[in-house]
């Protein structure tokens, strides 16, 4: 009832199906700033996929760009399963910090204000997917982002594909 755009209603899928669209090595721009406004379900499914691949002796890793730190469903889960290959611009998660310090996640710390320009000018390759939490999609296709936007506008503008995660209310 919060997806009012008729064309997008037919594209609704669960988080596992959405995560399955994202290939190994993808650059993912995720919404959020601190513990607000970040996708919760798709990152967990990415972490599950990474763990499944690890059990098969394969790797599934992503470059994860966000607005700042996120929460356990993104940072912790993707760190402990080693689904994150690269992370920026800021994070505050203990599991992620441990993997960074062990050399298992490449990391670049910076102020959020620099992130948009660096993405726009292609310093982090192209953004393959934007995964953005929204609270509603209006009939005209405009998005109502949840409590924090971070670098949403840059990721949405530069992503090859977009996954909108409708927040649980």
C-alpha cells in the first residue's frame, strides 16, 4: 500500500530475490547515515549469499559505499561474512573495524561531504547498484526516503540499477 507507482508494483520481490540480482564484485551505493535510513533486509541476504558461497569454497564480495556508518544488518552482517571487500566513507561497527584492521576489508575514511564528488567523478568505478531504503513510492515515481538520506542522491543518479527497499513500518 506504500508503492503507488503502477509500473513499480509489478517489480516487487522479496529481499532474497533482490539480493540475488547483485553479482560478485559489484559496487553498491547504500542509503543511510548512522543507524538510520539504511536498508536492512537486502544486506542480510547479501551476507547469507556470501556465507553460502564461502561454504562452497568461493567468494562473494562487494564494494560498499554508504552515507556514513549504518547498522548491524549492513555493517556487522556483511563484515562477519566477509561480503564487504571495500567500505567507505565512514563506519563505526566493531566487526567491520576488526576486518579492516586484519586487512580483510579495504577501507577509506572520509567526511561524507567528499563522497558525492568522488563518486560523480568515477573514483570508485561505476556504481552498479543503489540499494536505498524508502518509506513510500508515490504514483509519479518520486521517492520518500526514510529518516536519513546520506548520499542517496548521488547513488541514485549514478547507479546502473536501483533496488528500493520499502521500510518496515
